[in-house]
């Protein structure tokens, strides 16, 4: 078996070759402080309907629950930034968060992780390994921050010095003892642009998100109807929200995603979706139109709800023409 430093270097090279934009290694020990904050956050009910976050909560900050004897974390970031959305193409267009302009990243990164795990198996036969792409109970941002992939911003996003926060993350846990990278000591300083810009006041304080006031939560996760006074602040967002990222100084010059690669918006939504056309879809046509895209998470019923809210907000807008 190769030495730990050789394995680490080979894994990082392979990750970059597969299309990841950054790869760092950190310790897989228990995230005690992050775990305490997470449990307190759950206790305040900030997670709303997302009961899956409370299920087996301890596993989210204890890597040994996933890989017995876990020693190292390979943290990976892939940029999904593809430029500005531009002006709405039609008066009835609804905005889509950047990560959802193209294909579902879970499947796309999952395929790349499969190749990375195979590489690790060749380098260290018999090593225990497991991968994560926002689909298992693990505090991915916290583990990524401890690996030096970035630092946690006041909007709770992981901020990478090169990529900003326009990234999706993936994690590989292993019982191999690999050399770790330095932690990123960056921070937001006195900046509060993200906190001040949030249309719905979803940040009760820096570094804490109240999901029950977040546009992304209501347009993607929540099954219930949002309170009318809150929905009136959603603007024209129909899937997710990027406001707290758009104002972040670290995101002013992010790395462009490779043209035609990774999250290409083939048969997907793109930055805008016609709310009228969306409301006209039946279940079968919705499935055909948005297959293998993030829109399958909320599904037709909730996307139609979001479209109706966006249209109502546009009708109330003082800048509406006509």
C-alpha cells in the first residue's frame, strides 16, 4: 500500500481531473462544538418541517457512525457558478437558484465519487470508505471547513477563497490516516451584507439560519403553505434563493464552471422558468420536462404553489408595467 502522503496527493489529483475545483483533507474526529450548536439549533425549532435533520442527529457530527475507525475526511467542492441570470425573459418568469439551473448535482457528483472511491481502493486495498453528497446525515460544511476547504460565513454557507460559496460539496470518509491540510482562518470581519439583504429576515443572528423564514426552505422543502405575510416577501423566486450569496464580497469573482460540463442546463430550467407554462403542466409532462433536475425534489404540486406565489407578488409589485 502506498504511503499516506502519496495517497492524499493522488486522490487530490484525481478529484481535480474528475472536475472538482478544490480538494482538501482533514481529521474525521467528532465535531463536538459544531454538534452542540446543531442540537441547540434543532431545539429552537429552526429546522421547521425537516424532521429528517433531527433523526439520528448524533451521526451528523460523529463520522465513526458511518465508517468505524474513521480517521480522515476528503472534502471536495465543485463550482456551479455560470454567470448572471440576466433580465427576466418575460413578465411572468420566476427565478431559480443557481445550483438548480442544470442537472441534479447529487447524481452527477455521485458518479464522480464512485470513481474516486475506486481510485482509493487501488491505492489502499481493504480501506474502509464511504461517500456523501448531501444525502446522508453528516454535517458536510463543518467537516469541509475543518479540512481547510473554506470557512463558514455569517449566512452559514461554506466560503472558499477561490470559488466563493457557489459550490456543492461532497465528502469521502476513510479509516486511512492521511496528512491533513491547514484550516482556513478566514472570516467575514464586520461585513453583514448577507444578513441585511435577506428579504424575509431568516438570520436571527450571524451564523444562524432560521429555515422557517428562508425562501429556499419554503420553495423546496416545506409542504405547508407559507404565511401570507412571509410569502409576500418571496419576490419572484420559485425555486430556492441566492440573495445572501449574491451580495457576498467573496462571490464577486468566482470561478466559472467549465462550459458544457457538470451542471449544463440541458432539458433543465435555467435561471428563469415561465410560471404560466409551469402551471399548465400535468404530472407526466412535469416529470418529462424536469427529469434529473433539482425540481423533482419539491415536485409539481409545490412548484405550482411557488409559481402562484411569484405571480401574486408580481401583480402586487409597484414596478409592474401596465
